[in-house]
C-alpha cells in the first residue's frame, strides 16, 4: 500500500478547493474585452492541472478516487448551502435575496456542473494516463495539454448545453470561449506543472505507469 504523504494531501486539498471555489464564483460574469466568461475561468482549470499532476505521478488508480472525493465534497457543500438557504433567517437579516442569488442552485445547473465535472475529469485523467504509456513518459507537455484539450471539450460542452440549451443565454460561441480560455491557462501553467511533477517524483519516489490499471471509473474499491 502506498504511503500517504503530506505532499499528496496538499495536492488533493488544493484540487478540491479549486473545484468548490469555481462553483461559488462562477455566478459572476466578467468581460475581458469582447470575450464574456465566468469569473471561475481562472480557478477551475487549476483543478485540471492538479488532476494532471495526480495522474502523472500517482496514476489513474489514485486519481479516480480523488475525482470521486471531489464530487462528494462538492455534493456536501451544495447540500449544506441549500440547508442554509431554506432555514428561516433572523428578523433583522436582510441578505436572503443575495444569498439565494449567489449560492442558490437550480437542479438543471447542478446536473450540468456535476455531469461536466465527472465526464471531463475522468476523460482528462484517462487520456493523460494512456499518453504516458504510449510516449514512455516523455513529452509531459503533450499529455498535460492534450488531455486538457479533450477533457475540457467534454466538460465545457456538457455544462453549457445542459445548463443553457433552450434559453436566451445559449450560444455555441460560449463553448468555444470557455474551452480555449481553459486550454490557454493549461499551456501557460506548463512550466509550473513540470516543476511540481519533477519535485514530487523526486521527493515521493513515485512515477506510476498504468500498464494494468482498470479504467472503469466506478472501480473505486480496487
């Protein structure tokens, strides 16, 4: 059994923190010149970057567990946010409308968020894991960027289609804008990813190749 180090705990904690933070701040829409994006565009890709690091160093076997852990933590956050919403407010408190506006989740948005996350993260981890075996561990940039290109395409497409299809807010350009922005962040973070991966492999003494790993996303007991 692999020893759980404090370094791994930090990576997992940052991964999940980025995921939950993205879900909170995504309600704010920002404008970067002519491009309209959610504020979460700068933090959600970090969960992919740390997901890449988990798969690259520790393998799909561990990444699978962390992806489901992130899903569970996000579900807990959403549930207790809803509990806070339905509990009666104090008579002097005037923030209910603001609370609902920022932290209220419709079933449709939850389905879009959870579905996009699970499909995107598992596809991202799968592609990176397979490319590592195919390349013999060379060209790390090719699998971190390549896996993000594919994973974010699924994540972004699913989220926007499920969340906005049939509404005035839906436009195919939204998918493209979200997708390329996330990929650009991955590209920009490549030097940092290289440094963290190299440091972790040296300190942990781990460099996993998924030659015989099951890619069944539900095989968390393995």
